[in-house]
């Protein structure tokens, strides 16, 4: 049953891909050409060392902005920058109801530290509880919004750089380990075959 479901999914995905990339549609519709050039590029779906690391970096940056449209933003930017879309979407889930309080505190601290180097920062403490009314909540947070924005950008940029370098390095280490493992297995198979050929007089 699972094998049939996987086969049906792959067949449906391939048919959809062919339908969207039909030459007549790409020729007659500029919007479809733009969509196919960015969203149907195999590089944004098949992970490579660069696209996977780029998707990690992009998703890490987006998830630290605490925006309500993180996943659509990550999808569009990943397609535009030709990085892996699935991993960028997965990283958007780092900011969730469990982690948001910690991220807010970290971004506010970073933003306050960064702004203190160049300008004045709000002297009122960050509220522990927000009013239920959206208008009142905005009035409370209006003074702290620039601090949160700057903190999110600075923390996101630093975290994105760390994520890219770390993912690139981990991919490189894993690739070299795989190459070494295959080379060792090939050497062992040749060593095991050598006595057989000697006995056969070859």
C-alpha cells in the first residue's frame, strides 16, 4: 500500500511538473515563465552543499524576524536566491509558541545593545504581559518596535552566517567521511579478491 502511494505521489508530481513547464504555457504566459524559472528549478528542491547551506541560512534569518508571514517569505526568497526551499521552510518552525519568549528576550537585548552604541534606547522596561486589545498592545510596543526590529536583523544576520558556515562544514565532513568509507570498502573487497585470483593462477 505504501509503495503504491509513493508511486502515485511521484507520478502525480511528475505530471504536474510537466504540465507547469509545458513549452506553450511558458511561451504564452510571462507569469508562468517567471514561476518556472524560480520555483520549478531543480536546484531549489534537490539539496546540494550550497543550496542546503543557503536554505539553512535563509530560514534561520527569516525565523528570527518573528513575522506572521514567515513561510511565504522564506519560500519566495529561497526561490529567488536559488537555495533549498524545504529546509528554509523547516527552519521557519524554530520560532514557535515554545521558543518565542526566549527569542523575544534575545532580540530585545541585542537590539538594545546595538542601538545603545549609536543612539538612545527606550528607558521603559519591556512589558511582561500585553493587553488583549490589539490597539492597546500596539501602543505599548510602539516604543520598543525599533529595538525589536534592529535586534531581529542583527541576530538574524549573525545566526544566518553561523548556520551557513556550520552547515557547509558539516556537509563537507560528511562527504569526506562517505568518500573515505567507500574507498576503504573498495580496498577491502580488492584485498579479499586477491587470494582467490592467486589460487586460480590468474
